[in-house]
């Protein structure tokens, strides 16, 4: 896989935030439920430092939280996601 735009102006992250490549993420993906639904949850534990450089220390339970539900029955595919991301 090659990211042709990487972090250039054509990259999606230039238009909307939320691309954090962190190494300390906690993630859970459920087994497939009813043979078609998968649930995902992830969070980035708080660093206790000013990660986003806004002058305030990130000291909550999590710096970022992401949730999603995916429906895939081989005929239809749908996903619903939520991302609370103060780092963007």
C-alpha cells in the first residue's frame, strides 16, 4: 500500500482532522455478531502532556475515543462511526 498524498495538501487530513498515528492505543473488535455485525472501540490513554500544543495538559481518561458498528452480510455493507478527538 502506498499513500500517494502522505501529508501533502492533497491528503484528506488537510481538509479534516483526525489522523493520529499513535503507538499507545487500546482497541477492541468484537467477534461477528449474528453473522453480520462487528463492534469496534478504541481509545488513546491520556498522555499528561500538551499533545495538541494548545497550552492545556491532556489529563483526562483518554485523549481520543473512537467507536464504530459495521454491518456486512455480503450483500449490503454499512458502517456507523463516532470519533471524539480533541487532538485534531
